[in-house]
C-alpha cells in the first residue's frame, strides 16, 4: 500500500471469499497511520446491497 496521498490504495469488501468492488456509488473513508497521521489508504463504505451480499454469504457458509 502506498503512503503518498496521491496514490493511496482503495480497498474493497471481502465477501464470500473474494474481494469485491462496492455496488452503487462509491463512498470512501481515509485510513490513517496512527504514528504519523498520514493517509495510507482508503476503505470503501458498504451500501445496503454490499451488506445484503455479506449476510447472504455468511448464511451460506454457516447454515442453520
């Protein structure tokens, strides 16, 4: 992951054993290095569709 603010890595969601791009509009939040305060990456914020996909994957992985 790059430490320069102009080339930070944007991380997706890990759902069902794979990293997925977020659905819908992409909103992100900065990830900071706590020692320096520098932005080291960005994480995508989940949409309702992303949450639904994660719940479905979890239910499939752990059936009742």
